C-alpha cells in the first residue's frame, strides 16, 4: 500500500465519522428541552457579605429572583431585595441603599443543569444551579470597591399566580 492510498483512506474515514456523528453531543439539549425557570423564586436560605464587612441572612434580608421571560435557554428578569435598616446596606452606584430592583439577563447551560445571569447596567454576576424543578441555588457576586458576595437557596413560589408580592422597593 502506498502512502497516498493510506492518506486518502484515513481522510475518507474521518469525513465519514464526522458526518455519521451528530453535531451536538447527547449532553446538549434541544431548544425546547430546557427547564422552565419562569416565576418568582424566594430565598429560603441566604448569606451575604458586603464590602464594609456587614452580613445579612434570610432573617435580615428579603430576596427574590423573578424570571419574567424565557426563550429556550435565554432568560430575562429582575432581582428584588430589601434589608432591614440596621443591617447590610448595598449601593446603587452612588450611595448606600437598603432596597433595590435590578434587571438581569442570562443563559441556561448546554446541559440544562446550571445558568448564569448578569445584572445590567450594573456589573453583578450570578451563577446558578438547578437542584429540583422548584429549587435552585445561586451565588451572586460583584467585584470592585463596592464588592459583595452572596449565596441563596431559592424556592419557586407557587403563590405568584395568586398575587404573591415581591419585596417592596422605592424604585
């Protein structure tokens, strides 16, 4: 056998193998198979630390993630939060504040078991993991001179359809 024959044979074999194998592995979901994350997710457990070293938990902060729109893996919604007056002020870019509502956009992972959200126009980032259909955990973080990091165990509120309210804000 000549070298030219071997090169052609293996080239044809490689092309055949690529054409026979689906482009997306079985670990990837089709656009219609992503978990539905729409709804309001309230913090059952929480822990956060801010740049000034104050901390909050589920007793001193109300927190909710509202996913308002989802198209396949693409997500859009808002974070809603409110701390008690003596505990854990965050910032709005100019001053310390005790409540806020921040728009987020995000994407579910290819495997459908995790997601990432980013705040806009702010620079916060959220990494999430889907534990059960109605339970997720998230890690929220923001770097810089107004840094913060938080973790939340969130449960989807079935009462949202019945008019459950989000943490109230002045914004």
